[in-house]
C-alpha cells in the first residue's frame, strides 16, 4: 500500500505526464518547410500565389497543340504547383486530350496521376493542386475510381463544405501535417456529396479571360460564386491566330512570362492587385521555363519570399529542334500525336475548324 508521500509522487507524475501530452500537440504546424519556405507554413492556402502549368499534359515541340516543353515531373521539380489538364472520353477511359484525342493524345489519366503520386511521395513538404477540365462530363465517381487506383484519394483534401471563402482554407503547414497535400478542382460535374475531395472550381475560384491574343486584363470571365470572396486564377498564356483560331505562341513566351514589361506576367499580376486589393491565387502559364524562372520570381515576390532555386530550372527547347519531351512523367513521347510536325498540326487545326472541334482552353 502506498504511503501518503508515494501517492503524492504518483499524482505529480501523472499530472506531469498529462502536461507533456498537451505540449506534445503544439498549435503551430510541425512542418518546418512548406513549398520551399518556412515562411509559408502558417499561410492559408487561400493566401498563397501558385504558378500553374496550362495544359500540363500537352508536352512536345513542333506541334501547335502543345503548351509545355517538359513533362510534369520536370514541371513540378522546377516549381509548378498547379497542374491543369483537359479530360476526354476515349472508349470509356478518362484520357488527357487537347480538344480532341485525334488532335493530341496525352495518355490516360491513370498514368498521369501515377506520376503525380510518385512525385508527392518523394516531396513530402509540398502542397500541390490539380485543375481538371471535365470536357465530356464524367461523373466525379469516375475520377474517384482512378484516384483510388493510384492511391491519391488518401492524399486528397476534402473541404468542410462544397465552397468556402478564400480566407477559410487551411494553412499549408496543416495540409502537410495531415497528409492531405493534394487539392483537386474540377470545372464541371463536381459533387460534394458523392466525392468531397473533388472540389467545384467555379464556386471556389473565378478565372480571368483565356485565349488572349492581344492584351491581358483582370475581368471576371467565369464564376458561379461570389468573386469578391473566392480565390482567383489568372490565365496568362498568349495565343496567336492560326487559320483564324487561337494556338499557343512560344515566340513571345520570354516577354509573356517576364517579371515586368508590356503584357508580362508581372504586369497582369500588378493590374489584378490594383483592381481587387489582393493577390491572384493561381497564375496559369504556357512554356513556363521561358524567362529563366521569371514566373516563379513573380510568385515568390507575391508570397513575400525570395526566389533562390538550389538548381537551375529547365531551359527552353527551340522550336524546330528534333528533340521531344512528351508524356506525363518521362522525357520520351507517350502519345502518338506528340511527335507531329508543325505542318501536321496545321492540318489538324484545319480539320478541327471544319469539324467544329477546335478550342484551346
């Protein structure tokens, strides 16, 4: 039987242990570096500016249907933190195609998401977003099946409701701590009740105009919510007209992606801030590596951190080069359309116009 002194010691030990238990669950994030900076760990996801790759899967050169030179692994390694894609129904399979699978076929979504999963596993302190253009109106359960097949469902963040204001998103640190580091937005058919981690884009994010061939602005082009409280995305990829239709223009990409100057990313960013009093959350660009990292510098400045990559980012691949860089996760072609010449692409554009199919989004 314990003495009074022994009982007091035991009670003290229990209280001390409980105290330690409370202290073991600090209110601040355990993550010490988030998306490359310790300063971002306590920042809300809705208060961070991310660089996104427009049509991230459409990779290759000498092809008017491609928007990026490098595969998504290289994109993410260099700093891309939103991957935008366009999905189509190819004989019942969710396929990544540019308007039509005959124009550009980037392979099945499952292969693409497998690459995303591998990258997230190798980079545990990164928060990544996906933006899915659901062109053929697949139900969200179809996407859920693919996410589960590669193990991304367990890494996906589901918000507490179908739409939340920009100010109420969790911090990057808490997303990393919870293991829910992937946020997926979809433009059509999202259903919070059936698949809560596939988030409706336009009740949470509004977008500026796309298919711009002259001057970028910051007008609200697409939304289903309150643009004054939503996060917002600027489409900053300059197109040129081919046979009267817009197509990516790499010839202007150095200036388009620049920190400053006429029609630059920095200029559109500043314009948006002046109009809305807050930073864009996402900036979608083509040929992200043009400008030598300028797109990431714009984002870093917006986030109040220094852009100082530990390794140089990829360098532009000149049009006309015989080198290709296609497929969702490798440096070799994975889609039959990715090696088309520019003239083949012109014919495909012409065919698309005749069939009423051409639309670069």
